[in-house]
């Protein structure tokens, strides 16, 4: 579970760093994670640091 958390956090932070400077307001409206054959789980954007 720790590896999944670390990988997801890295992806979110990388996307956040690549955000265009012209993008204004909230860049992440919602975040969901899921495996291939399971329902998605919503992640609270406020609980993710660095975005």
C-alpha cells in the first residue's frame, strides 16, 4: 500500500509541476484511482500535499 501511495503522489506532483503558467484557478477538480477490474476510489485533493 505504501508503494501505491508513493507512486500516486509522484504522478500527481509531476502533473502539478507541468501545469501551464497560463492555467488559472483550481487545476485538480477531482482525483480518482482504480485498478483494472475494481471500482474507483475518490481521493480528496486537500489530503494530497504539493498540489
